[in-house]
C-alpha cells in the first residue's frame, strides 16, 4: 500500500497545483457568474498567456515573476477587447452561440500558436527552477511554493476587489440582476467586458506562477480547460469560495490519482468527477439550485 | 417530395462520377466531402433538429472506428460484418451518454461539456488499454479486395460513402416529414411546452442521440477502412467533434442540405488556403475557427439561410 512518506509530499504537491487551478477557475467562474456564459476558450487563452511569459523571458530576459505587471494588464486588455468586439457580438442572446464562438476562438488561438511557434514544448530556465523547499520533511520545488502563495495572494486581492470597489459592486449587481443594474444606470456592456477582462487577468497571473515549474505548447490549454470546468461545477457555477475549494480538491485528486493509477489513467479521475457532478449535483457544493 | 427527388438526383449524379472522372485527386476530394457530410448529418440530427449541441461526437465516431478495427485485428472478422457491429456499438454509447445526461436534465452548455468529457474519457481509456493498441493505435491488415471492404481504386469507397450519406439524407428528410421529427423539433424549440402537449421529451431526445451516434459510428468505420489506421487521438480527439459540428453550422442547422453545403464550402475553402498558404500546420483549423465565429456572428442560419433570404428578396 501507499507509504505515508510518498502520500504526504504528493498531497502537498496537489495543494500547490490546486492553488493555481483555483486562480484559473476563479477567472472562469467570474465570467460565468456575471455573463452566464461558459468561456470555452479559457484554456487556449491561458496558453497564450503562458507564451507571453515565455517570450518575455526568452527575448527580454524578464523573470516570470517580474512579468506579472506586464501580463496581468495585458491579458485584461485582451479580455476586454474580446468580449466587446468578438464574443459579445456573436451571442445574439443564445448560450449555444457563445459556446460556439468561444470554441471558434479556441481553434483560432491554438492553431495560430501551432502555426507561429510550432508544436515544440518549451520550458524556461530560472536560477530557482531546480531548487526545493523542505516542508515538514517533504521536498517541494521552490516555484511551486511561490505559485501556492502567489495564487492565494492574487485570489485574496481579487476577492477584496469584488467585495469593496465600486466596480466590484457593479459586477455583483449585474451578476445578480441584469435588468435592475441597467435601470440604476450601470453600463452593463462595460461591466461584461470588465468582468471578462478580469477573468483573463487571473490567467495572466496564473501563467506567471505556472511557467517556472511547467511548460508551454499549443495544446497545453486543453488539459486545463476541462480541469477548470470541473472545479467550477464542483464548487458551484459562479461561487468564488467553491472555486477555491474545488481547486484544492482537484489538485489533490490529480496528484494522488496519478500516484495510484499512473500519469495517463490518473487524469480519468478528474473527468469522472466532472461527469458525476454534472449528472448528480449540477449546482455544485456551494451553488444553490435555481 | 421535391426534396426527396433532389436528394436522389444528386446522389445519382455522384454515382455516375467515376464513369467520367478517373483522377484520384478529384475522387478523393468527393469522398472526403461526402465523409464530412456524413459526420455533419449525424451531428445535425441531434443538434440541428433536436437542439442538443454535442461537443463530443468523437465518442461515437471513435467507438465505431475501434469496434470495426479491433474486430478485424483481434478476431479476423470480415470488414463488411464489422460495419453494422460498429454502428450498434456507437449507438449503444450514444444511448448510454444520452440516458445519463437527459435523465438528469442536462441542457445547453452543460450537455456540450459532458459530451466533451465523455469523449476525453474514451480517449484516455483507448490510450491506456491493450485491446485498442494503446497510444500506437491499430493497423487494419491489408487485403485489397472488395470482399474485405478494401477497394483497389477510389470508386469503391465512393459508392460506400455515397450510400452512407444517402442514408443520412433520407434520415434528415424523414425528420422533416414525420411525426417523430415534429416531436423532436418541438422539443428543440421549447421542451417544456412540448412536454405539456404530451411529448415524451426524454424518449425523443434519447432516440435522436442513438440515431445520431449510429450514423457517426458508421463514419468511424468508414474512416478505418479508407485510411486503414486508427489511434486514440484520431478517434476520440476534438478534431472529429469539431468537423462534425462545423459543416451544419456553416451550411445551415436543422436543414436537409445544410451538412452537404457546409462540407462542400469548407472543403473548397480548405483547398483554397492550402494553395495560397501551403501545407503549414494549423492554418486550415485556424481558418475553420475564424469561419465558425464569423458564421455565428453574421450568418446564424448558415449559407442555406442566406440563399433562402436572397430567394425571398428576389421578385
């Protein structure tokens, strides 16, 4: 059976990955909560952000963590523009259309990456790539520890922003009652685009924390997109606390499942959870049934 | 009846094609267009007529492909006998996915995501199990005889895919003119009202996904015979699911000729870009993605819808 000495580091590893998953899922759940759309292109946009971090490092020698002030506003601007000029226009008020439009966006982004940067898997070398931190006897790689705390910090900032700022209030108002928000003078289209932008800004931050211990290739987003959806439905569509908890659960399940069943079969655990949640409890852990 | 005659004339014309054209390139283009039409017809039955958008039709395609390939490789069964078996297997997977998701009332985006997840589960399983050859895939033994569903020239394959597409056309036509088709479109337009009028929405949707999956599996079995090879990514990867949904959306959802129009337009576009930009990886799918966004934004009723609008405007 599994020794505790293997299981413990595996759980810790899962938690560090889970924190980044949670950050990615937060972006997705924010977009869903406000716009009531499923952003199918979330994974592909994460891939674009990862390439952004990669090229900033490769061409300008910028450290991935120092890339945060570039990537977060950059992804925000991309998200704002996408919602305003592409996705918003394609919807015609039907959910299916948005799903198809974001599927189209995924195809464009993924294959643009394949065309422009080829299918090579790329990684970056930093002074701390191979260093480790001793956490209660388990050796965890430094970038993963940084990612854990960085993702948590980013999440805290996002939650404080949503709770305290005027824009955050507007976002919550639109999420709860679109018509009412319009009546009290909120520019709903602007809030939509802002929410989409903030959702992608989460991806920009996640990419900066991921890349030192991860890799990028044109297909890298595929793996993340279903994981992010699983977390979001697990936690309840639109629930921030749910996304956070869901992220940790999925991170640990993936890590421990991989230990048991091997890398390729370990992924099945996530999809089985996803299918089971969708079938039996689509409102998730925290979501209320509507 | 006009539609029915049009279908028969069209298929008759294609059937005569090998008598006049011997160019392998042209015949291959026609075969691939009909093959894309078949996948589109399968998706269109569930999504266009039934309103259930699947993102994972590869689950049915791949099951059909593997059912046929595995039976030939492991048990030496004749490929012609494998075709109905593949259709039954694909339809069974369709029944399973449909029964689970429709029983729990999954609609819209949720249904799309759950079908995608099923396709991914199948892909990972096919990648890890010996029976499907793992990541290496299965190579169908070369026999090169019509009795084994492997033809010397292209013409034989053309007749097979034409027959399958004709079946798809007739199914679509039947949906347009039968009581069952009316139930299905009623469920698409408003499930609650349809149920209130006594339509068993669950059963109607389940039947639609079974028909759709069976047709898709036939496409998978044809693919295996034509290319003689299948692997997890080809069978269950997202490319097949996208190919199935793109045609009907471009051509016109929920119409009899939409999948054909879309498939032909996309093949034309694909050839055009290949000539202009070479065979660089990713180019064709990138353009397909842009076409998908453009169609949803500007022509939600497809090319067919555009024709109808123009015809209505003409005096």
